[in-house]
C-alpha cells in the first residue's frame, strides 16, 4: 500500500515537471474559476430580482414560505451550469495535456476548441453527475447513524472512482456520457488501487497548498486587512489552479498509459507500479 502511495507521489512530481515545461496549462483552471464566478453571479442576480433567493433562504431555514417550482428549476439550472463550466475547462485542460504528453504542441485555443466540439457529451455528463450528486446528498441528509453515513460515503467514493476517466474518454474516444462511464469503469477494474491513492494524495495536496498559500496573507492581514484578504484570495485561487492543473495532467497520463500509449515525461516503472491493485 505504502509503495503504491509512494509511486503516486512520484507521478505527481512528474506532473509538476510537465506543468513547469508548459505553464499555460494552469490558465484552464483559472479561466474556469472566472467563468464559474460569472455564472453564479448571473444566477444570483436572477434569483434576487425574482424573489427566488429570499424564498429559497426562508424554505431552507424552515420558514413558512415555500419554494415555487420556478425556484427549484432555477436551482437545478444553476447546479447543471456550474457542473458544465467546471467539466468544460477540465476537458480543455486534459485535451491540451494529452497533446503535450504525446509530444505535440498544443495551444490554449486547441484545448478550448477540442472541448467545444464535445459540448453535448460534456453537458450530458454534467447532468448525470449533478443528478447523482443531488441523490447522494439527499440520502446523506436523510441517513441517521454513523454506519449509515459511512455507507453513503463509500457509495460516493465508488462513484467517483468509477467515473475517474470519464472526461478523457469523452474527449479522446468521442463516446457519449453513458458509454464513457462504462468505459471508465472497465479501465478502473485494472487500476482500482491507483484510483484510491490518487484521489487520497490530491486531497492532501489541496489542503496543504491552500494552507501554505494562506499563511502570507494571514501575516499581511494583521497589518492591512484589505491587502491581506486580497492577497489571500489571489494566492489561494492560484494555488488551487496549480493543483487542478497537476490533477488534469496526472489523469491524462494515467489514461494514456491505460490505453497503451507512453506519456512523455513519466517514468514507466512508476506507471506500472501505480497500476497494481492494493
């Protein structure tokens, strides 16, 4: 197990080296974050102007006012839209990273164009992912007891691992979302152990990087709260963007290896060892 985790961290280090050779890849998560904020702002404006925001807040707090069907539709549209934005830029990142790993130059425009050509599949996958997320969340809220919560967490984890390769499959193989889930699951059978350690490793990285990025902002906050908050938001956003770029490169490399290719910049011994089941 520990050897497997060690190989995973070695692959993350190699992903960092690839990112340093093609730093524009970090622009995809940054653009995705900006687009996500814009989408949320638009929906927030609509909800505020129509009264949906007040009704939803009152309903969630257990008040007498109930949300209307239009409020629920607006909420679902917001959820699907945010999922779609995140997955679109993730797809663009993976498409560009895939070209880089295969030794072919790729621009930001290439990644965006590649993702745009698969918008129907990305939208379909966003709807499925959002629906499953809502179902799991609803079950979690209605489940009492420690064992029940553990069972829901395991179900969510299995779903995440089964769909690990969905975005690369959508972009590279051009399959629809249902077929992509099945294809991802078939690849998963050979790499289950690596899926577990890969997700575990990146969770730790997100936490550590966010904390490290927050420290200088916290120090500056004691001198100037406004500058501290501004620096903190900028540093944390950049740090998360870098980790998301690393995760996209990592996933692209794993997919490339799983489908018989040789991703450039990655040690084959680490790729082979990382694919051993726990």
